[in-house]
C-alpha cells in the first residue's frame, strides 16, 4: 500500500543523523515490545507479512510521529484486537476482562536457537522464470490497497535483471491469508541516474530484490 512507511526517495524529512554507539534499545519498554511481537509471531496466530502490514496501517500522522518500537507496538495491538485476543476496552484499561485465549506457547528452552534459525521463505518453483539475467525490465506502476514490497520510487523505472534469487513466498498475497503463492524473485539493478535524474551519479546502481509480478519487459 502507499503509506508513510514508504519513504524511499521522499523529500522534506531532513538528514539521517546516525547516533554514535547507538544502543539496541533506548528504553526498557522497547525490550518488552520487541519480546511481545516476537513471542506472538511464534504462536502462529499470524506471520511476518501480516505483522508488517499491520504496522503499515498505522494512520500517517501517528506513524510519522512515532518511534520505531512505538510503531511495532501499535501494529501488535491492532493484530491482537483484529484476532479477538483482546478488546480495545481491555487495552485502555490495561487489564483483561475476559477468559484468556489458548495459544501455542513459546518454550524457553531452545528459544535463542529458534530466534537465530534461518526461516527461509524460498519455495519450489511452480512455473518457469519469466526473465533471465541481463533482461531489461520495468517496475510496474501500481498502487495496491494491500501490502506490497515494491517501493514507490522505482515504479515506472527501467532496470536490468542482475540475478535470479529463486521462488519465494509472495508477500502481497500472503499478508492477508495463509496463501503463500510462491513467485520468482529477482535482483534488479536500477541506474542511479534512472532513479534520480541529473542528481544521480552515472555508473552507480541500486539493486532491489523484486518479485516477478512487479515487473514487465522494458
């Protein structure tokens, strides 16, 4: 979807200032928010694409005024309500008023191994790849209402297939269901001058991993 999370190429937000020796968390509550999001992911109540889309649906003014983990927490609350696990009234009150739901527990033993495990989203191919390395392609101009991993700043721009990454779960279909709909994934090289015009530096390129439905022959 087109939303405040898609900031690539956007103007007016000022310089990105790196914080020297930045800590992983700036406050204790951020640790708890991160742990809750990860724990709920392991229950199987939803998956990563659903979780991302929940964060994207935060109203623009709220999203832009929020910190990283405030956005994560807003997405978590949205999913908990939508899945009937808590109510808005319970969140406001800060306590439960109904019997707890039964969920798959996350065992403490082996938790770090689970966190570090490679959760691959690669799947067997269901059709031949449409493009090959070296092909010229154009990112489609599309404005989907749901989740997408195609950033606005490359839509309508021409690039070259730099590598074929295999067949992977298609997030646009996966975000609202358990349908994986595997599609081919390509690394596409876009010239800096193609994206940014005269402000781009000729010879430089930016590479994005893009699913086949996002692309068309140039």
